[in-house]
C-alpha cells in the first residue's frame, strides 16, 4: 500500500502568538533521536479558541496536543473527558486523541513539582503566586499537595489575593517562596519584572520563574543579587513534555 499523508502521526501545540514555542523544537529533536520519521509536531496558532475544531478538519491523524496561553481553560469545553487532576486544577495543557474522543490532562503540575522539590527547604512554608492565568492553577494545586500555604498576587487582587500595591516588606519577608506565573519578563521584554519589593528578598527565599527565555529573567536576577535560590521554567517544560508523551502513548 502506498504511503499517504494520513499515515503521519500528527502532534502539536495550540496557543496564540506561539512562534517562540519550546515544544515544537523539543519534540522535533525527540522524534529525530527516536527515528520516528512519520511523526510531526507543529504549532497551531489560533486567534480564537473557536478555531480549535478546524484543527481536526484540516489535519489528518492528530494523536495528541499540548495547550498553552491563553487557551488552557477555554479548551476544556471542547473535550469529551477530563482527567480528575486537571478537573480539580481547572486547566488543561495536554490532550489525548483516542477512540472515545478528546481527553484533557494537566502535566504542568507534574513538571512544576518535579523541578521545585529539589530546591525546597523546610522554611519554605508560605508562597506567593504571581499571576492568575491557567498555569497559576497548576502551581496552586502543587503547593496544596506539598502543604505550602499560598496567596495569589495580581493587578486586580483576583482569587482573594493581593494586588501588587498591597505587597509590604513584611509580606515578602514572610513568604519565602515566590513563583512567577505571569508573562512579565519574557523575551523580548527582558528588562521587565513583576513589581514586588525586591529589597526584602534574602537567602531564605526561593524564586521560581515559569519563563525559560531568557534563562535568567530580571525577576530571577534581582532575587539572586539578594542571595535567593533561583530556578527557571526549563526543567519544568522538559518534565511536562515527557509526561505528555507518555499520556499520548499509553494504551
């Protein structure tokens, strides 16, 4: 039988303005290393989530998808089933395409936990989560699992959280884990950083930035200058990508 385009196993990332995507480059290398010549990973750059169903009309044999900003919550209404953890988190970043339709999972939580744990110390009992988007929900889920009290920080004070203007020196001293889930500081705006009182950060603090480009954001740099332990989002992305791959291929 002649090989056709249909025999290609198609994977991809859905998001908005995602030309910078980590995932496409990561899976391209992975497929090459595994000699999976008929596997393709592409970006599906959607201007609106309403374009989501068209992916399956225009692309044959879609096996799995990753989901990034700003569709981790919006995509859920298009799915036939949602994994219990993803349901509890309230956000999906991985979709498995199976005989029963589309099932949503969240591998952000797994990736974050795996990359956070080696850096945690006993005194990291209270955390601040900067940002309230889809990724922040996975972070909150993990901190709950680890028994770390957390408060959200946003411009509006959403989710019973602080606004950036609320942040006093004492609040920063008390919360020794600070996780940036906002896009502030992403390439090309690398000089920007979340507006918090950096002068109160010290060697007791752990600053984690979900951003991986640049490798050391202005947020992490300011923390490091004051003696804090810092960690970017690169390992988290690797862990969550590998978890996605397992989900797509489990029987």
